[in-house]
């Protein structure tokens, strides 16, 4: 959960804003003289937008951003350690205030100015309120047990290796996460014109059904829905719409171990089971015995399995193939910029993942299946069509 706060600000994204410009003022008691640097995240990495002198702990940035975005303000006093502060930058009058005597390490082990305030940015206010729910919910009386268990895990992560403890913790954790999400969604619904409210869907959309995601996203103003800041949310919705049951499965071509190419269209006329897995995935490899049984029963009934490994390390994939001796075709996905291509087309966010494609090349279902019976039931229905 705490990682969400870090991930939220370490992305450069923008959303259109029609105001004239911004005035970002810093007032830091005891900081003295030095420099202040305004940095934005662009697609190519960090970009320094402005550098100004700080006098007596005060500085001012002025300019205009075409869109709302997350910025880093680095305050570097002379003879003192620099501190980076995060802010949602919009075209308005914004003020950051703090006391340099309160510089210290927070629980995420970051150097911060404790008690610092940011005023004048609606996007920043809403973003902070949404993220604050992680801590607000944890302090609620009904989550006292979760807070105690979470502290135990934080102090001694190895406690999760105790299966009994793990399931007790998991039950409390799931209830806590559900409540956090509920509170965050309330704040989003109350701020339909704020870009950062919609942006926070990035951190829950993978756990939401497509129907729920479409419903929540639809609550925002058109300007927000079309903003660049929420492009990933928009792309996620569009991708998931394209792979709904009944839609044509994305075509792909990947290499087998011997270098020969395999395409999904090679199996048109058959029911195809795409088994997304990885050598390092224990549940994936634990499923192979019952998948073998399934394959033995159905391979002569117009069904084919295609194993699609998302391994980055080809040697690990080949070692796993030697160990498992799987009788159905195997290919390895291609990686581009830390993203697996075919897995991305099918919105694979965790493995093992099974995608069943019918004789006409249309998606029947995408699911994490745990038994031969579960897979067989879906395939039997597909064979009847």
C-alpha cells in the first residue's frame, strides 16, 4: 500500500488545464539561502523545468503547464542536505510551507519535511486525501486487529511463512483493502472535475471488474476522462473491452524453442487453450500434472494447448522445459521495455492465466483455473458450438 504513494508521483502524466499559469511559492523557515529546482517527469525521463535562487528560505517558480502533472521540487539549502517534495502542479497559485527543523526520515525511509503543507492546488488536495485513506482506515476501531498484524509483518516479514498466521492476516488484510478502496472511491465520486482523482484509478483498476471500472470512470467530467493524465486508465478500459468474451482473440506470432514460428491462427478450427506461465511461477508448474491429464483426454477432440512463457530469461525457460517435458507446443513471449507483448495483448497481470479461444478465433474466457474439471467444463461448452 505504501508503494502506491511512491508510484503515484514517479510517473509523468498530464491533463489539460485552461488556467493562465502557475505561481509556486516556497516558504521554509530555517532553510536559509540556496537553490530550488522544479522537475517534471517526461516520457524520456526527468526534465528540469526551472531553477531559482532561494533567499531566507523563500523562492518562487512561475510559468505555465499545458496540463496538470506531478512535479518534484528539490530544495537545496547551502551547507545542508537537499530535500525533494512532491506536488500536483496545476495553473494556480500554490504555496508550500515547512520548517527545516522538522527535516527527518519518514517510515518509507525518505528524507522529508515533516508537517509540510501545500495549499492552492485542488489536484494536490484531492490526491493527498485519497492517499491518506491508507492511514485513516488503519486507525479505525474495526481494523485494530489488522493494524496489530500488519505491525508484526512489518517487524518480522518471515511470520508470513507460517501458513496459519498467513490466512488470518490475509483475511484481515483483504477486509482492510476493501474498505480503503471504498473510501477512496467516495472521494473520487465527489471530485468528478479533478484529474488526480481519476488518476488514482491506476492503483485499483486491475482488481476491478470491467463493468465497475467503466462505471466509476464514467462519473468523471469529459475533460478529465480525455486528459493525458488518465491515459493508462483509458487504455486499460479499451484493452479489456477488446478482449471481452465473444471478441476476436488478438493474433500473435511467437518463436518455439527451435526457432520455428507459431501463430494463433495456425489452430483455427480448433479450441485453443493459451496457458500463460513462467519458470519461476510455482503455481504454474504445480498445475502441469492436471493439465497433462486434460491434454491427454482432449488433444484428439479438436483441442490444442499453447504454452506461452512470460520468462525474461530464455535459459530459465529452456531449463524448465527440459524438466517438465510438456507435450503441447511451447513459445516464449517477447519483451519490449520491461513489458511482455502477447501477455499484454491478453491483459495477463498474473500467472498462471488460461485464455480459451473457440474454433472461430473468438475469446471464450480468461481465468485463473485451478483444476482439470474447471478447464474441461469451459472447453466442453466451446466444443459444442
